């Protein structure tokens, strides 16, 4: 079945695509091989640099991953708290945007657009530098959480707004017809459906939150999350053991982040498929069967 966006490629186009794909793969393999050779010349492939991280039999393996695991738990904690707070505040902002009168709706829209336009590192920097100057003393974890929540709550508010806007208008019109208020329509009818259809997008936003927790290493002083824990291990081996392993350590950190975010992405895809199948099943049930005229009741020719 041909796509509605572009014509299906013909034999020549498929052959050209295959040729260019093979050339690209060969070039990529050459670059990787060259990088491995260069790393070997610089001594980066020595077992002493890889063993503490990737060899369970190494004497430092358990200590290294205990330190990294502690930092990873802090990262997961910060991401979980941020998700809960951002989801709660984002829901409130979404409700206010729909229920507010034009007299003060501009205020809600202004807050959303202001925080959407700021880089997340700026919100984290503001929380960790300005709040202490104002006398707000908090643990370092909460400065990161506040900065991440300020940015992600408006993103979640926009996700929910899009979900509500995607619903058929007839549902809310029918609810208004039976005497329900705007807040009741949102709470009982629109928001539950918006959460369901936008759940894959919300999980995808969780991936962004998990990645952005690493900014705490650069902005929040004294906050020991996953990346800072990895840096502490690098400093330990470079100082007491005389082994420089930043490449190996940050590769391990990247692999862990990739596994976490890949799992969350697959979860979002799975929920999206389940949601699509559920909607299709409901549509099939709601659609009455079409009876084919088989000539019943016709007279003989």
C-alpha cells in the first residue's frame, strides 16, 4: 500500500538507497575502526582502565558501582519528585487556562509562555542561586527539583491542553446541556480522557526530566547525583591510583542513561499501541454491522 505522503520507491530508487546505505555503513565502520586504533595507541584500551567499571572480578568493581548506584538513586529521586510536582502544577495551570475568564486568563498564559521560553538551565540556576539570596535555604536536591519543575510544569500543561483540545466538542456541549459547570466538565470528562490519550507524551517528557537532572552537576553546588558521582570516582582513580579513566566512566554513565531512557521510550510506545487498539476496539463495538443485501425477499426471475 503506497504512502499518502510520498510515492513508493521504484526498483532504481530502492537499488540506489541500498547502495548509499552500504557505503554509509562501510564509512561508519571505518571511522569506528580508526577510533579504536587511535584509542589503543593512547592506552585507552588497557584492562586497568576498563576493569573497575566493566569487570565484576576487579577489586574496585563493587565499590565503583556502589558509589554510582548511590548517585543514580539521587537522580531517580529528583526525577520522580519533579514529575509528581510538574504533573500536579501543570494540571492546575491547564485547568486555570480553561476555566479562567478573559480578565485574568492573560496572567496564566503569560506565566506559561514565560517559563516555556526559558532554558531549563536558567530555571535551575535561578533556583540554586537566587533563592538562597532571598533567605530560602533548602537541601541541594530541592533546588534542582524546583528548577526542573518550573520548566516542565508548563510543558505538561501544554501537553494536557493539547489533549483536551483533541477531544470532540460534543462531549463538553452535552455536559453543559445537562447543567454541569466548566470545572465539572474538566474534572469528570475532559481531563481523564486527556491524561489517557496524552500518556505517551507524558512518559516522553519523563525522559527529558531524567536527562535534565544531569544539569545539577553543573549548576547546583554540593548536589551529588549520578554524573557528579562518576566525576568523584574519576578523581579518586586519578589521584590515588594514577589511572585516568574519564572516557570509560562517562561511557558507562551514557550507557545507563541510554538504557533508562530507551526503556521509558519503549513503555510510551507500548502504551500508545495499547491505547490505539483500545480505541479501535471501542469503535468496532460502537459501529453497527452492515447487512449485505443477499436478495432476501426478492421474487424469482
